[in-house]
C-alpha cells in the first residue's frame, strides 16, 4: 500500500463535485453513529471524496480494510520503462474491480493524475525488472497472462483466463517486452477491426480486467 503521502495531491482535482456535507447538515437532529470506521473530520466538514456512497464518512484505512475482505485473486501489472501516463487509468479501473494489487515494473515514478485518488485505496507493488515480477508471481501461485496484439497471441474473447491471474500490459510505444511475453503462460489479444495498430493501454486493461470479471467474479457482490 502506497500511503506515504496523505495530504491532498494533484489527483484530487475533482473533489467537491460530489459527496455529502457535514453529518449535522445531512442528518439534522440525528446522533452520529458510534462506529470506529467513521472519520470525525469528515463527519464535521463533509465528505467529497471519490468513493461510493456506502463509504461516506469512512476513514481511508477502514475503506481499504473493507475492500481487502473481498478483493479478487486478480493482479494487474504494467511495464513502466518509459514512464507511461496511462498507468493512472489502469489503477483506477483496478480499484473499481477490486483487483488485489497493481504491479508497476521498471520506473517507480508514474503520473497519478489519471488515478483520481483511487491509488490511495489500491495495493501497489513495485518491481525493478520483469524477472522480479515473474519470481513474485510464481511465489504467489499466480498465472501470468500477457495482453498484447502480437503474432501468436490468443484471442481474449475466447481464451480461458485462469482464476489466480496476473494480467501484464505493455507501454504505448513498445508494447509488452519480449522477455515478459516469453515468461508469460500465454499472450491474449483484443480483437480489432479498424485501421489503428492498437488501442490505448488503459482501455485494453479495462477490457481485459472485465473479461476476468465476467468469467470469475461473483456479480451478486457488486455494488
Ligand atoms: C499502444 S499498445 C503498444 C503498441 C503495439 N505493440 C503496436 O504495435 O503498436 C500498448 C499496450 O496496450 C495493450 N493493447 C493495446 N491494444 C491491444 C490489443 N488489441 N490487444 C491486446 N492488448 C492491447 C497492450 O498491453 C500493449 O502492450
């Protein structure tokens, strides 16, 4: 969990557009519930964070702990050798689907703007190299599936994604590195029909994560 910085950051731009005001204004005359998950500061000043209504006024740690009770055995990794601006989008989608952990491979720094603060509720792990990621995945009993539209790839639309799965994505220019594709159990491609060589990696990650959700998630547990 990357929780080193709890001050509002650049990903908190859109805060204030939704949410609730102070408890006393939203629930006039009602006592504040005796619930350790609630944050006195949010109760006093309102909760404008980008969280679902069920988590209004909850402390961040309580929200993370609650998601932790039902995270999926799905992990996502993205190669970050050139500092890809799409990683924030991947993190946000991973958060929405209760992905266990997002793995950043290569550079530590990435642009958090697209994450829209969701990175604070998402487990993140850094690996210096693809080999480090593969070692970690083997130790965690996860099957690595690379996602790219390279020759020899299997159509995602008909592939059988493993339940304990780590989906690995490449970067805007080079795509998934050769070493990562070699180390993965298989590479899945998303069917395309137009002129572009590829789709945005953030979009590709959303499609692939949702393919896993369709196959393995308990849809009755969704919000
Ligand atoms: C923009 S693409 C990489 C460029 C691509 N290798 C090329 O030849 O232009 C960036 C990443 O998005 C994902 N991606 C994009 N389009 C995809 C597709 N049709 N199927 C699977 N993955 C895709 C992959 O993870 C890929 O590594």
